[in-house]
């Protein structure tokens, strides 16, 4: 039996790398894996020996469906038109062809939406009626599927990356920023944010690490802010730019940080699973939702930012007593994705 794992893999985004590692660890060993990947070498580094297919070639991915028994859409929010309608059509075409070929379709750890176009909503609603089972990663996605009357087996648990193993937090004196470009912040907003980081890091912080979690999207942020003369001099001198190459590189950084301030969802989750003091900057509802689930401090970037309030929030996060019970509960709840996956694959094997 073979299975095609379809997702945003091999795109140099550590969040999706973490999703792939968790997904592969949950698939029974008697299944042969085929993984969609832009950079096959990057996927092979995560899952040695696995077969890959070029995820940016729809025709090649469709051809791969001729040789598998199941299709899994693995992690993230793949059924959305916020990135582009073209991206949504890519996944819908795969799902319709899999349905035509009577291949079992599983949605694992998925978010649903955003779906801004009426046409997108209609297409996704009708397409989902042909899947075998779904595990949603958030209550909003589960709620929308229920309002649509989706009549397939469904469960809901927190993001699967909560199941990713992490080294225990030991503490340190480095501040880590996992930020991304966002249109929600103008120069005034960035200035408030950077002033707060500058003042927070000015006492007792050895350095500030700008960690590009998505190499293709995040690495340019430092240069952009610097070219606009928005980075205070003290913060500039304390700052170190770093590109996140592998999870093995990033996780020790989190375990030895004084605080991680994350815009990236999976940076937030991986830091929190290590027990590291963590705060969220929410550019997307999924980041806010994860922070609330984990009882982590967060700020909505849609709102006006205040440096004093940010500093106060971050200082509290750094000095608060550690209570890992909430995180441990999230890890247990996230196992629902694995339970669904193993049960459905077991039916096919039988």
C-alpha cells in the first residue's frame, strides 16, 4: 500500500518541515510514502529515502495518483484562497481526480479557509463531500464544516506540531524574533514594535537573533527595516541575523532563549513545546488562536501598538512561573490527528 502526502513541503519553511516530520512519524511503517516537494533534497534530509514528486508540477502530481492507494492533505490551510485562487484550484483538482480514481482521501491537521470568494466556498464545500475523513486543527474550521453539513467522519485537535519532540528549556540571555513581513504594520507600527524590543533587550540581553523561519519570505525583513531607518542604533548593534536551516538548528536556540517573540505560527508552537517563555504577534487569526489555546500572551497586529504595553507584557512572560500543564494537555489533544489517520489507513490495509 502506498500513500501520497500532499502539502507545502520542500519550500524551506520550517513550520511545514515540522508538519511533515510529525505526519510521517504517525503513518504505519508498512505504507510506502510519496511526498510532494519543491526541493526534493530538503525533503530527503527530513525523510531519508522517501520518494518525491515535484509539487509545483500539477501534471506530475496527478501522475503520482496513478500509483497510490490514498491521498493525504497534510497540515496547514491548503484549502484557502487567501494566497491565491490558483493555489486553491491546484488542491481541488487533485481531490477531484483522486475521487474519480476512487482513491481514499484524508485531510490531516487541516485548517479551512480563508475563502474570500463565493465560488471558492461552493467548490470546496462540494469537494469535501467526497473525502473519507478529516482532522481539523482549529474550532473555526470544524465549525464551518459543520455549518456546511459536511457528512464525513471529523475530529478536531490543536495543530499537529504540538506533537513534535522538543528539548527542554534551560534558559539563557538571548532574545529571538521569528518575524515575517506583513502589510498590517506601517512605519509607525514597526517603530513601536522595534522600540519595545530595543528597550527590552538593552538590559541583560546578550544579543537579539532575527531568525528567518521561512527562508524565502522572512530573510528580507531586516534589510527592509534597516533601509527605512527604523531599527534603533542599540538594537542594531545587539542584533544577529540568522536563517533557520533545520529544526535541529532551531530547537536548541529556543531551549536556551530568554524569550521568543513569534509571528510565525509554528515558531510559536515549537518554542512553547520546549517550555520557553513565548509571546505572539498575531498577523493572522491562527496565531492568536494558538496563543490563546496555550495561554500565551499575544498582541493583535490589526490594533495600534503601544511600546510600554508590549514591554510590560514581554517582561511578565519572561518572569512568570512555569506551568507546563496547558502545553502537556495540548500535546495530548493533538494526538487526535494520529488516531484518525491510523484508523483510516487501517481500514484500507484490511
